[in-house]
C-alpha cells in the first residue's frame, strides 16, 4: 500500500501460499544461505547495509576482546559480501504490504519460488569465516557468541554432524544454553525425539518463569484460540497447553512432536541471531524475533530488480520456507476435539498467522480420506479409507514416489532442480509411503490408538472404547519428504443394546452386486467423500438395537445441497432452513428378529448436480418410536 512508503527502512516479508519440496545435496537442507523457514520475503534499502550490530556482553575474559572483535569483523564482512552477490529475483511489489511488523512489511510470496544456488565466492567466503571462528573458538572456547556462530554457519552448509559435535562439546554443561544449542542442532538435523530431550534438559536448568514462557503457545494463536487458552473451561491451564501441543504435532506418523521441537528451536535461534550482522543489513530486533517465532527460519535471499527510474537495486528480498503452511489446531479443535466437524481443519495457505514446514515432511497436504464409526459389542470399530492427496502443490512439486499410484500427472518443469545445502540427509529413509489411523481421546492425556499401513491407498481399522476422539488419517513419504492428513472428530457414546441406532454411512464403489456384510463392503470403500455429478455409488450402513420385535423399518435416503456457514449447516441438519432434497429414495423392509448388527446397502445414481457441498441423510422410522438419523457430508466436484 502506498501509505507504507514512509516505513523506511522497509523490509518486506512474503509468506508463500503452499509448500514444495526441495531436493538434496551434501547432508543438508535447502539451496540458499543462512538457516531455513516458512515463506517470507524481505526488501531493504542499501543505505542501511553498512550498519553494524551493537556489541553485546561476552562470556570471554577481557584479554580475549581483540579475538572477539576479529570474529565479529569476519562475520560482518561475510554478510556484506553475501549481500552484494545475491541473485536477482523477480520484480518486487514494494508498495504492497499484507501486514506490517515494526519496519517489516509482510507480503504473500510466489508459491513456485525456489532458492538459487549460491555463488562460488559466497561458499568460499563462508568457509573462510568458519576458519576464523574455529581458530578464535579454540582460543576462547567459553564464548557463546563464537560457538553459536560456528554452529549457525555450519548448519547453513548442511554440516550438521560437525555442528552437533560442537554443540556436544559446549563447555557449560550445567546451564540451559548449551542444552538448548544441542536441541537446536538436533531439530534442524531431523532428530526430533533427541531434540526434545535436549530442550527438556535446557528447561529444567532455566528459571521456572522463562521455562513457562517457552512452553506457552499464546503468541502464535489467533484470537479465538488465544481466548480459549486463557479460559479453557473444564481444563486446567496446564492441561490446555498439553492439549494444544498434542494436537499441534504436524504428523503423528513421524517420530516425536516436531512442531513443539520447532517452537523451542525458533526460541533458541534468537540467541544465535542477536548481536550479529543480518544478511538484509538491519540489526536484530523484536520485529525479527516475532517473524522468526511465527514463520521460522530463513530459506534464502535475492536482490529485487530496480524499479523504473531507479539506478541499481536498493532492496534485498528475504524468503521463508516456500513449503510452509498454517498447521496449528483451530479453536474448534482445541475446544472440542471429538466434535470437530469434517473439513474445518485443513493446512492453511491463505496468509496464516504462523506457519511451519516440518523437517521430515516439509510439505503437509490436505489428505483424501473417508472415516466411519461402527459398533462391535461394547466397543467402537473405526474405519478409515485413504487415497493419494489431490493437493495441487504436491502434484506439481514432488518427484513421483514408486509406491504411490496416481502421480503420473506431475509437471516435470515444476520439479526443483537442486537441493539446498542445509537440508538434512535422508540416508536410511524407507522409500515406502507409510499410512496411519490415529484416535486421540479428548483429554489428550493418553497414547493414541493406532493402526498402521503403507502404500498410496488402503483401509485402516481401530477398535476403541466408546467416547469422543480426534481422528487423524495420515500418509508420510519419507524419501519424498511429504505428508498428508485429514483431521476431524468422531464420537460413539455408550448406548443400551436395545436402543435402535445407525452407524455412519459408507460410500462404496458401485459394482455388479451390493455387499451383504461390512466385511464385504470394506474393500470397496471409496478413498474420500468426494463424488462427481451423475456418479453411481453404493451407500452402506449398519442397524443396531432392534431386538426381536420384528418391527417394520422404513428407510429414507435424501441428498440436500449445503450452503452458508457452519452454523447454518448445523441448523439444516436439525430441520431448520432445510432445502428441498435434490434426491430422495424411500423403501420399506420387513422387521428383523435376530439380535446383533445388520448391514444394509443401496445403489444410488446421482442426478446432475452443481459443484459444492451436500448432506447425504438417512432416516430410519420404526412404528411408535422416534426416527433415527445418520448423515454424511459429501463434496461434488
């Protein structure tokens, strides 16, 4: 916006909508310079590029001051050379800001941006800087600034094993900083479980107030979620924080809680950037710290081309990780995980408040899945079918995995040309695509119920006690570094055995015959609830609690177009604002005299339908009893 012209010096940060995976070289991550992150862009007038950071306190003795000055001069010189040799990027819309943080102007970035390979001189200059830091560090090993910069720049080159060795040799084993340094390195290397152990030791060594601030997710949250966190209803404050971090884990399939490890790593990284010369030329401050906490580590820089009438470019552009998305749980999931409606929690591309790109699977896509709850005695039987995600970025940015069918439409010229140096190694990763069905109890206090599988398509089953759960259907391709997930609530309360009720509806592939049992229907489960206009589909369900009375059953299956907000859709489900159905099928069946569940199925030929959301509704009427209803939301595309 033109009004932001007065914000000089201006730093523009772009949050990339969507993610992509970058290839691999050495043992490191992406192909740029320092660190990595979420998806942002920064532009800085060159008038500020000669500014020096203020000197901070050093842990080294007074007679080492000249050595520290030498190291700081070397770090400053490297970043100045780095800036002058940045590649030129695309034209930069310097007058537009989506959000302003201090003097930083955040804008949404190009989803297809890739970091460029570094100039050979930048590589050699960084190696020279590391040599100076190593020599000075050997003479004053107690200086945190020197050690932190050595670890930081080794990580930029993908030399994580060497960075880990230095972190483990950190001399102050009783203080929190050395444990935090090791946790940071382990997280960036992809060793999440070990990273969390190191951060746990760091927090045990901290002042309790600081440790509580580290664990507090409040600064990351939108207003509804932050309000819930401060007043979580029946939960204690500590339980609310536990629930948040349990749900924030981007993939339960990957080891450890990577979002929590990422959070601690971002907090610690502020100690590495503080009191240093930044690539964009501005001093470290609260605005940069907020940017780091919300969007993570920097993925690369480039120089914006000069604007009309400008002699030479006056701006440096900084990008954050282009694969990052908003993955944190929404307010609805925090307040009532078991009641979370389908389709509410999706990876967020559209200007998320905070974003991340997990190290093990930087691209987290919206998955394809269909989940349904059945009953077996006193327990629940939860089924989930899944298929290859249809995420556009995933389809266009990922190398085709051999074990996942359906990726033949990848666009070759969208495949990244190289991998960044700082991307950690995938050595030892399996090439299979793993899958999992997870049920987390509302309390989030116990280990989730789990079923595992592999491949791009399948059905998973979990037996569970009655109750409410957050369900997560996930896929993870370790070598492709992508994952997908579908998260929603499922519920199955305790019911008396003689109370009539219905299972969830199953969408099945239509074949020549109609399945006569749930076992026969499961292999035909469609991998999602998405249908095409004029599709033929089989709908299946189970009936419970009829007893031996032999009562006549009247079934009515209808399809209604859903419109409007979640509140309006909820009112439609209970009969208010209900539109006339676009399809209705009614039939009568003889009563049953045998105990136990009874499977039923019917073929449905959909009419010509407009695209959008629909509610498939089944009613079962029994003489002199209340109607029993079950619903299934579908999408027509």
